[in-house]
């Protein structure tokens, strides 16, 4: 079964109602999932937890831990601190907290959002993982605090009709990835990635940033490239291993790209090494027999042959997106750009679920983590390697058919990732990111920091599509260990003068096929997307041609919006913000239906 766990914590409830919390009911309504619900009361606090599997009792001890927690370095921690291997995850966190205090968070590698309540000190901590793979929201009403890991669980505590318009402005500024305290609702706040909230006995709270990639100092220095590659391979395999379903089958969402194929190959090797032979690996892929420009079967089939495997295929030529738009797309409590491709991802996850799969791995974040950019030539100049910088710029310009002079000026002489990526220089997001960027010395690290900060598009897939089909979706390339290692690499090991993702190609090339290892161009689904748009245009246009929120907020005029829609329909390049505004309008359409019902 799916291992997502939902929770609700009420702190300082003056009088605890004897009425059972409705978390179980809300999950059933959202995802049609039957879950088990457990509750425990501690003084004036109540903790509620729901899971699709039978839950152990929430321990009513001095310290209560409640959350959605998956710790990937448990074995190492138990060995380091001489802790019993039989200890469950929650008890491990309690043990670490007793010995290290809240600084134990620095020891964790994993995906988590949880509440830790210490009754002796009357302290409450709300914690979200380093990279933001899990979510955590909270509300303060009078002197009462309510925490949950999904907004819909909090619906009894806030007015869904009271929208926070500043959120949508930040959504546009942040390229659709909001990780500040803002949510679409005035009363609901988000806990940001790598932060914890501390609530003391006087009900005063402070929010602390316990981890930030920009605070990782220095570069790793090995003797030669081979040593870098061996260490990368070791961490990569550990990242995949810690996410495979033990004693069961894991399916890889497999395309023909470097990222998912590397994860598939590593998974097959790890399953072969499993002594108990209970770890099974399968794959599921989208294929196109008519829209050949969108198809990657040539890469997928060669890899499957290498591992003597048969893949599962879903043919998409006539299984289009935007059918019955927007009714087929489920409402989520925040807008997501990835919601616009719901039907595509949904069909793959549904296909895996129909084959009995409840754990999937994806190659998400490979582009953000490993691609790199020509900004590395700015670092070469700082190191007085002008010849190397010129070589990179020349070869890149030839490969991309672009101006070497412009590239040299843009990347080598005046590299400024933030100014290039963020259009609104007056936004709080720009100010915050600029402050963090000042801590980072190298341009290639600034580029990686920006990319990883925005690698949260998986949340819709994980928490909406995954929940609908009872499938737990994991992303090995968002492993904290891997991110920190890549961040401290020399920039030329990600972006060379002839290849991106160089360290992935060199360290894992032997487990891939030659054709995949040497791929340069990415396959896109543009033909499929435009076929979907044109086939369903009438319904799309009737839904979006009279926008509600983006006009009200002054993002665009009605005339310009309709011009953008027609460009989109005809396959002409649209503005950078078009997809963001489209996501907002899709969301407000679904929101209005939700509220009116």
C-alpha cells in the first residue's frame, strides 16, 4: 500500500472535543482511500495520524513524534549512536532528540515532515525536510496552533473563500514554485524547505533555517576525475537503494533520457545483488508509434535488452491531454504548472498501479542537478584560465548555432544567474535569493543553487496523482547526499565543452547503452502536446478565453492573453510567464467549482 501518512496536530486546545477528528473522512473524500486513524491526547494537545496500513498506537510518552517520515540513513545512525536496530523510525528520532537536542536534524538524510512535542519542556517543533520533498502547513487561531501535511486536512480551521492575492504574485515571480510561508489562503502558512518552527511554553514561535545549500562551503578535491566519478557512483547507488521497495516490486518511470535510464539500470543491478531475491524491478514507459518525434523506444528497448527485461508500455498517440477540459483534472489546494499535464503523468502512474505497483521511482531533478551551464566559464576567468573559457564558449556556440561574442559577454564576463532568471527585481523573492547568492562564491554553484531551489514540481505528482492511485513516488536525484556532493564538485564535471551531465555519463556509462550514454539532444513531446491542444481546442478556449484572476491582478490584458492563447494553439513561442498564468487560470476555474459545490 501507499506509504504516505497524513497527520494533524492541535497545540494548546483549551478544551479538547470528544468528537473524533475528520482526517480519515477528508482523505476518503479527496482520494477515495480507506485509511486507519489513530489519535492521542497530551495535556491540551491532540495528535491525529492516518495511514493506509494499520498504525501502531501513537506513543503517549514524554516525547511524541507524529509525521510522514522516511529516513534513508537509519542504519548508519543506529550504528553511529549504538542504537538498537529494532527501533522504529519515530523512536529513533526521539532517541536522537534526547541525546542531541533539535540539532539532531543535521544528522538526518531523508524525506520528512513531522511534529515533535516535548511535554517536559512544553516545546513543540514542526519540521520539514532539507529539500522540501514533503509538505507542512500551519494555522494560528487565537492561541491555538494547528499543523498538517496537506492543506485539505486543515479545512475545518480556515475560510477557503478568503484568498491571499500576494501568493499569486509570488507564484509568477518564482516560476510557479512558492516555498515561502505564503499559500493561496490568508489563514494558512507553509513551512519552507529546510526549516523548523519552534513553539515554546508561552506560545511564542520562532522559525529557524537549519539547512541551506548556500551554507555548504568549499569544494571536494580528489586526485583525478576517476575518483570523483567513483564517489558519485557510490552515492548515486545509495540514493537509489534507499528508495527501492524492500521485499516487493518497484517500477521505474522510464524514458530514453540519461536520468531515468541510470536509475533503472542501478535498480536492476541492486535487485540482482539482493540475496533474498525479493526486490523486483519493472518499468513503465510512454511510447508513440505515430508521433515518432516524441518517441524514445529505440533507447528504451536497447536498455531493456541489456538487462534481459520486458518493459510495460503505454501508447499515447491517441490518448490525449485536455480531454473534457478542465473536468478531468482534479482540484489541488494550490496551483501547479505540472497540473497542466495531468492526463499524461496520471496514465503512467495508473498503469503501474493496475499492475500491482505501489512504489515508483522517477528521474525528476536530473536536469536541475546535473546539467550545468556555460556560467562555469566565469569561474575559469576567476581562476585565470582564459583559454579554457574561450574553448568552452566556442564549442558551445557552434553546437547551439549562437553568437560566441554574446555568449562570452553573457556567461563568461557578466554571469548573473538570478538577474537572468527572475524578471521582477522588486519582488521579495528576488531580494531573498540575492541575499543567499552573495554567500556563494562560484557561478556554477549559484546556477545549481537556483535550480535546486526550484526543483519542487514533483509535489503535484507525489501528493495528488500518487495518492489517487495509492502509489508512493520517489525521486533519487533529490537525495540530500547527492545534492551536496554535486554542489561541491568542480563545475566542469557537470558541464564540459562538449557534453552536459558529464559526471553522470562518465560514472554510469558502463551500466547504460552507448546510444544513451552519448545522447546530446532531448526528445520532446511537443507534437503530442499540440495534437492534444488542437483536438480539444474548443473546450480549452471556452474555459480560458475569459480569464478571471490574471486580469484582476494586472498580469496581462484580455487582448494580450487571447493573443497568447492563439500562439499556444498554433505552436508559436509564447511569453515566459504564459504557462504560469495558464496554471493560475486552470486552478481558479477548479477552485470556483470546488467552492460553489
